[in-house]
C-alpha cells in the first residue's frame, strides 16, 4: 500500500475513495436480497487504505483528522450502512492504540493495520452477564495461554484478521488479540436482527485457542477506575455518522425514485411527480433532515478533534472528556429521530411501488432502527438530564444507580460498571 507525503484535503480524500464507494453502493441492494456477506466490499476498503485512515502517517496510515474521517465514514454509510458498522471495532481499536503510552505496542499493531489487517471484537455475551464467562488460562506444557468460551454481538469479527477479546484469567479481566483464523476459533453468522443484516454480529466461539504473551494487550482489576478516554464518544459518533449516511441514502433514493416516475398518484394520465408541489415538500424535508444530521456529526467530530489534540498536548482535563460525552449523548437524541423520520417519510414520494422488495427501500429504516438500538437513547437522555441538573458525570450516574440498588450484591461495582459501559460501547451493541 502506498501513502502520500502530504496530508490530503477533504475534496482529494473524497475523490480518492469515490470509486470504492460507488462499487459498494452498486451492490448494496443485491447483497441485502441475498444476505450475501460484504467480503468484497471489505477487501476493497482494505486495499484502498480506508481501514487505516486514522493510523498516523509515521506508521504507514492516512493520518487524517477526526472530522475528515467522519465525513468519509458518512459517505461510506450512504453507500451501505453495514460497512461502517463492520469496521467500527477496527476504527475503535486504532483510537485505543493512539491513547496508549506504550510505543512498542502502538507501532506493532498500527503498522499491521496500515498494511490492511483489520480488527473485530468479541466483547459482549448473550446472557447479559456483567462478568466474563470466557476464560484464559496458562497452559503449563507450552507456557502459552488457552482461551475458551463464547461471545455474542461479535460485530466485524467474521470479516477481521484479528479479534479483540475480553476474558478472565481467574484474577483479572484481560483484553487480548487472537487471529480470526486461528485453530479453535469459530465465527458464526447467526445475527438475527431485522436490520444491519450483513454485519455478521453473531457468535464467536473459542476452544483452546492458543494466545502468546505478546497478544495480551491489557489487564485490569474490577476495582480499577475508568480513566479519561475518547473511546465512548468515538464509538457513538461512528453510529451517528452511519445514521447520517443513511439519511443521505434516503435522499438519494427518494430523488431517484421520483425522477423515474411518469405518473402522480390520484392524477389521471401522464403527470410527472417531480413537478408536484407536494412531492417537492417531501424531498425538501428529506434534504433538510440529511443536512441537519450531517451538520451535527460535523460538530461532534470537531469536538472530538479538539479533545484529541488537547490530550496529545497534555492539556486535556476530566471536564473536557465529560463535556464531550454529554455533547455526543445530546447529538444521539436528535440524529436518531431525524434519520428515523427521513427513512419513514421516504415512502411518501410514491405509492405502493415504493414498497417493492426489488427496491428494498425499507432497509434504510430497518438499519437505522437497529443502529439506534445499540446504545439505548433513553439512558443517554437521562444522563444528559442528570448532568445539567446535578453536574453528575455519565459514568458516575451509572455507578450510583447500581450502588443504590437493593440487590446490589448481585450487581457489579461502580468501577466494573464503568468498564462494562466502555465494553458495551466497544462491542457494537
């Protein structure tokens, strides 16, 4: 893979990836109809360097800013909203490595990503347990670790070269990496959501998978407090950019549908819907909703970039991270409503023909609804309210809720809850 010597501007970046986006969009409906995994699309994104956009140029990546990244991610979401979700964990892995102070680890893994290798994740468990049931134990004979258990909501894992797994070693929780094709790893496409069907967000099983020491990324105790991080805000903004991409796709498909029609509902003879003032209103509303969603994503990504730069320069404060999380939570409330409105309003541009299975226009609403369900908006809305009323930080509110629970003995501690919150954000749920 080649890299440019000077940073590219937005127009140059869009031109660089426009052909890939067009190829992905051209096959989106057929993939949906056949439930055909997007292996070719992921390969194109790897080969083009898209999967390494945020990897610093010193490691061989694109070195783009967060606003540039999220604008391109929105365009990818317009082409096929499954793709940003498939790669969400890969992009989050990059950001987590950027936050790491271990230069050797950063270089080792970011150079791999720069060469086109991608990372998926196996974090969440179907039971909703707050404790890891996946174990990693030392094999006395070989000295390597053995990974055993099962994870669900393994978004991106089926497509990935590496899988980021959370496990428990008997004393601590562990983040580790295993090859997706390693002996003992089984990846199943059993995700049964009615939207985002091609993200392969299903089951990953581990049966005595060998893990060398240098693939253990991080150990942490349940009592370890959560440190300042951009990760929660970053992962949520990936969802928001994907939703904004769906809004763009809704506008695109609505315009194409109207322009191809020669008869207006309720009007005899030939009467072009594109000249109908009522249709104008619908399309105008779709365009406005798409614009608003994109504008909010631009605002949030600029805030992310500001905190990222402050962190790099050593001047980021805890208050900066809290304010960023609150801003993202606010954005979530509005973008979800806007995109769900747009994906429903789309069907007002035409009659029953707009519901044809051949068009699969319903995929926009289904995909948006599933994305909106990954991180419960009502919890985030309550967190925003608690912050404005009482100055309570989002993770503090979550911890207090568990502390006050009458069945607290069966709930996780505040510190573990904070880790769980980060893990769920990472998991793609």
